[in-house]
């Protein structure tokens, strides 16, 4: 128990994991109105037993009888060390220390310490850089890794890891464009390795940053827009890793960017592409709705081409048919009613144009078409009145 500088061990009896799991609810808060700050496994505390350290911040004191549950411990700052019995075959957690290197032994089910790296060796310098990365000292890590590359070169077995960590150090310094160049160089050499997934994930982060407005540095200090680079990265990811999760996310991110910036025609194409290439995507309902919204937003008004309006009507109809519950909840039926009225108004406007230029026969044709094709619309009533006024029908 840790409180006001006093440290000790409280071996609170826990019959199973239920009490500990109770602390981590969906809202990130523990029971008894306390905020769950951290839950982590330790391997060395209170005589080396496996324990759970739970840091809680109490919102109020609770009085009453001695604690019967973990949540009954009411202290302003509590670190509870609850000894847990590790059953047969259970996997112990590794020591929570960045400075200690451990390796899991599947035969014993334990994490065993590895020898510390020797200073002045390739392994030692690489581990030093990784420690600096973990501590957020990106500039220091970058300098160590740059020296490593010059000193040991591409022939060393750690070279791929060093290249990747250097890119991550530069990314940590928020030099996004330089990090992208390093990652691109890494993938050109080691795209088939296990490290490629980390590099691809870092590229995706850079693309998102550029599309969110982050700048690239020209000559090291002049900020320039980089949205085009972000889009190019997403295109590379979706084409280089088809049918993968990263490709799915790349297409959606690109579509979201176009939708957010008002380029609705391109947004519609990208959302449609997401539906086509990933028909079982978790984003399918979202993509179908957004593609319909994009088509509708592309319609410039009654005087203009109504092709986007027709496309929107088709997409909303498909969305409502495939996801009726979503569609009803989101009022898609009302949107379709609005499109119905707009298409009727568009056809009426064509008849009105021909009437203005004295092409009465053509005007009568479009008035009749409006009345017959859109009978429930306001435009149909107007078209009927126009036909009567022209003396075509009683």
C-alpha cells in the first residue's frame, strides 16, 4: 500500500480476476466512483510475486466497515498490490521496466532477463537508441542511429531495424516529409520483412497528418502544403497492399478528406470504391450513406444537370434496402421525398423554358411528363395548371 510516501505490501485476497476486471469498465472508471488511472502487471514487487498494480484517484472518502472488496479501499491516492495466484499454464507478465530486456521462454512460461547490451557494440548502441525513443528523446535517438549507420553499414543484421527506428525518430520530431522519405526507402529494400507492417503504419500516420494540415519542410525550415503528398501516400498504400486492412483504411481516409473539403464528386467515387473492393467492410453502411450524401451534394441546383440527383436517388434507395434500420433512423425516406420533389421541379423547369421561347408543343410535352411521372409532387399540380392555361387540356 502506497500512501503519503509510505510504501508497503497489502496482500489483499482476490478469489479470481473478477474484482480486478471490475475496475476496468467501458468508461475507463473503476467502481465506487474512482477514476481508473492505470492497470499493469508487475513481476517484481512484494517478494517477487506476480501482482496487479492499480493506481486509483479517489473522488471522495468512504467510511464504514473494513474493506470487503478492492473498491472499498478509499484513499486519495492508492496503489494496490494484489497478489494473484498464477494457475498451471498461465503466462506471467514481463517486468515493466524499459531498461530491462526480457525474453519469453515457452517451456517455462516465464519471462527471463537477457544480458544487458555492451556499450560500444552495434547491439548496445541500437538498444540505447530504442531507449531514447521510448523516453521521447527523438533528437538524441536520431543522432545515435545516424552514427550507427555510418559506423556499421548495411551489412549488419540490425540494419533494417536501425533504418526503421531512424524514421520513427524523425517522425517523433514531426519532420513528416523526411520521415516519409526514410520509410519509402526502407520499404523499397525490406518490404517483404516482418518490419514492413510497422513502416506501413507509420506511413499511414504521416498521410493522416498531411491531410489534417501538417506542413512539409522545404530546405529544412520553409513550411509548404503537403495534402497532395498525403493523398499520394494513401494511393500507394491501397495499390501496394490490396485487400488489406491498411488499404481499406487508406481508401476511407481519402474519401473522408474529399468529403470534408467539399470535393463531393471525388468523395463519391472513393466511397463507391470502398464498397466495391471491400464489400464486407466494417465501414460499408457508412460508405454507402456517404456516397449517397456526396452525390446529392454534387447537385448544383434546378437549372443544372440532374445526373447527380438521379445517382443520389439510386444510392439512397440501395442504402435503405440494405440497411433499413439505419435508413429509417436517419430519415433517409425524407431525403428521398426531397429528391422526388427536386426531380419533378427539374422537369417542370424544362417545360417552362420551352414556353418562354415559344416552343409550346415541347412545353406541353414536358408539362405532361411532369404531371404523369411525378404525380405526388407540387410540380405536378403546377404543370397541370400550365397545361390548362395553354388551352391544351381542360
